[in-house]
């Protein structure tokens, strides 16, 4: 229950995190959390502004004696990724997130937790409310729709912020300070199809790939997780050749920035091929579990006989689709030659959705090199161009170039080392952060990103390490104390 969180320290940070868990906040549906923030600012007599795109800014003056300290922006995003296991009954538009504490971690019950970036929001609110924290002038920026479009960061206008220092509270590894990030773009594919009748003697099955870990398509892309779309397509491709399988529906993955955890297909085949097909599924299940025995211990391939569907996808489109998905790259494309163990370029085969007369495939590309980001997007496009598909690229978002002379990085690094007697790692991150877009609008902004440890972000395995939240809080307060004068 969320009440267990209220026993944790720091008390007010966890209080606000528990409050946030009660408020539905899917991407593009943030009205309820926006109202909460506006009411909070009014209740605490703080200057509170909402810009035309929907971002909320709350300003708090300096405490006595620190009026000459440089102003600082604390920034987080207010939306959350909404993913759940198929057997969980949860309405993200209306239901609160139900949590429990397990061996030092806060977890949600079968859904994403929303610690990304709910814990950042909670820290901001606790600081805004407090009367015993030393700090200069503070601006707390709460941006909308980070997870699906970076809409809030894209919509920022010059002059909205007064500060030249920004603490982005949206990173997920204690002991790591981030000073740069990858840029990204989406490549969306649309394949039209015609309906064909199901032959009268054919039988139908539903094939499901489930139990995968999933994860963030930036932070976790290098960890060897399986992609449910790829595994399912492997089954369909082989079976279409060997067992005359015909496809009616392919549905896998959901979010552009998450590695697909589950996928299913509705298929038909001649009855005389049924036993061979079942034997193949049983054998392939063993093969897949063996291939992914380390990274996907709960991988499951299941099947059940069902009533025949109303139609089949026409044979040529099926051929083009399955071959294209098989050939479509997924995962790490290039490792950085400059930064050890850092992914430079990657691509994610995020989702495949069968709609009425059209199949939509969503992929996302990331790179810290702008030209490489475009190149991998074109590589994905070229595969589907061969299938006669319609391919569209989004405009994407820029990366954040590290500043080796950053004052706030030096302050934060020194604070971390002093507080915890440990040297933090100063890194770039393969995930996208809003810092790149903010830096485009405010080129003089000195920025850093950090946060507590969150594992399994963008999946129902998302969990927040309790001990690192206290460190995150202590670090933020110490940094605020050490901001220099104007």
C-alpha cells in the first residue's frame, strides 16, 4: 500500500511521491497533475505560471541571506509511461498506482511505477514547501509529455526561465552525473493490405510471446533483452515458408521508447500442417529460452486454438511484412570510439499494430552523432521501402553536447564526493533528456542531470531504490547551498 511509503525518509519527499501516485498522469493527459501543481503553488503563495503549451513554472525566492546567489532551475517532467502486464486490471486514466516495498525497493503491482519522473516532481515540491532549506532563488519547471513527444521541452519559449543553471532530475543511476545525451527520432512505417477470405478447411491459432523484461529503449538497449516483435516474427516467417501459415493479425509492443515485452498473432493454416506446426512451436520455445536464458528467464511462447478470424491479410503483403520485420535492424548499431562502454547509435523496433486495412510499425532511433541518427533512420526506411511501404520520419530532437568547463558539474561532483566519500562517474547517456531541447532555447544554460536509482523504467518491473532517494535528496540540497553568487 502507498501508506508504507509515508514511513520513509526524507518524510516530505516521500509524502509528495505518495501524493503523485494517486494522480493519473499519462502522457498527453496531464490535466490532473497540472491542476495539482497550480493549486500547490497557490496554496503556498508562490509565483506560479503556466505557459501556452502546458508547462508549469513555480518560483520561490531566496531564503534570507542568500538573495545574491545565482538563480537555479530544478526540472522534471510530469507525465509517466503507462505499461502494465496483460493480467492486471488497471485504468491509467483514472486509477492510482498501487505500490509495495520489497527488500529496499519501491515497486508497483503489475504496472509502471512512475518514479520516472515522479520522484523528481516530489523532490521539487518538498523543496518549494520547506522553510528550513538553504537556497538562492529557485525556479521549478514541470514539463509535459516528455515520454511520447518531448512536447513541453519543444514548446519552451525564450524568457520563460530567468535562471542560467539547470538541475535536471530525470536520471536513473545513483553515483552517475550526466552531462550529455543522445538525440532521437522516430521512423513510422505504414503498410496497406487487402482482406482475403479464410479457406474453409483452415484452422486458427493465437500465438503469444510474453514474460519478457522489456525496458527503456535508450538505457537498456545494450543489455541483450529480447524484443517480442522480433521473436514472434521469427516464428511467423519460418512457419509461413514451412507450414503455409497465413496471417490475420500481428500486434506487438506499445511505446516508441520501450523495448517490446509482449506480442501476439492470429494465424491460420491447413489442418494437415497442424501437428508439424505445434511441434515446431514447442521446439522453438526451447531454442528461444536457451538463447535468452540469462536476460529473459521468464520468456514464454504460448499458443491456443481459436475460432477462425473474419479475414486474412493478403499473401503478398504478408510476405513483404514478415520479410521486412525480419530484416529491420534492432538494438545497438555502433559503440562510441571516444567514450568506453557507451552506446553511440541504436534503433528500437517498438511496435507493430494491425489496423483496418493498414499495418503501422513504429521504430525509434537514437545517436549522440546527428548524422548517424539520420543514417540509421534511413537504414530502417530502406528495408520497408523495398516492401512498398509508406515511411515517415519525425523531426526528432537534438542531443546535448557535454560542456567540459561546466561550473554546475564541478559543484555537483564535489558535493557528491564530500557527502558520500565516493567519486561519482561523469557520463553522457544514450537516452534522450530534455536538456538538449532546453539548451537549444537557452544556449547559456549550464546543466547537469542526476537522480536516484530506478531499474526497469518503462516496464511493469520499474522499481525505485529507497536508499538512493535519500542520497539524491541530500545531494540536491548540498548543491543548492553551494551555488555561487551572481
